[in-house]
C-alpha cells in the first residue's frame, strides 16, 4: 500500500473510530481519539504557514501540535490529518525505535498536493470525519445542504464540498 485509496482510508478510519471513539456520534472528536491512542495533543504557537505537526522521538510518546489560532473545524481536520500519518505508519509496521517527524505546511495539506504520504493523510482525515456511508446517508436527507452537512460533521464548508466532489455525490 504505497498510498491509501479512499476505500482503504475508509476501512482504516472505521477501524480506528470503532476502537477509540467512545462518543460514537458525529462530529467525531479526533483530539479525544488521539489521546485515547496515547498521543499527546497540544495547541502550539506555530508559524502562520504551518497547520500542525506530528513528532515522535525514539522511546517517547508521539505528540501532535495544532496551530493554536485555528478554528475548531480547522483543528479537527488538521488533527485527523496527523492521526492519519500516525495510523498509516502503524499500519505499515512502525516500530518504537523509529522517529516520526511530519510538519504540515498549509500548502502541503491542500488538494493539489501529490506527495503520497500527504494524499494518504488527507484521505484518512476525510474518511475519519466524513465516512462514505454517513455522507451518502446525510446527502439523501430532505433539505440537505453543504451548510447542514458541514455542521453535522464539524468541518469547514470547503472540506465538505471537496468530500462531496471527491465521492461524486451531488445534493438534490
Ligand atoms: Zn501531512
């Protein structure tokens, strides 16, 4: 698996949600999930062009840093993206004697990115917060709009818009 497809990402994200998301409902809280997985998660003073980072020193617990000034929906997506890096590493057999070091510039997290690690982390984040089956279910509801969906999943309008496009779902 050199890169997660949307379907791979959905399977992996579902596994993590079902194991660690005690709230079970939406919006999913990636911060509580990450903490349940043993990751330290903190707000940090990061440069403006950095959204977040995932760092792990050998023999230490991983840490996710989120840009302290970002909105809750943005932090939710960034945190899910960092979880994606971590989970995908574990999936490929990460060992505790290996360091992890991802610093995510806002540009890298954009849709145009082609780096397989970044595409995979973005797909994981989308699948984690907006699972395919739930997006389809919500999109079929009467009066469904990008506003109601963004609120339901706790994501930005651009995130839900992109997700709908990517899954080729059109609202009625
Ligand atoms: Zn990344």
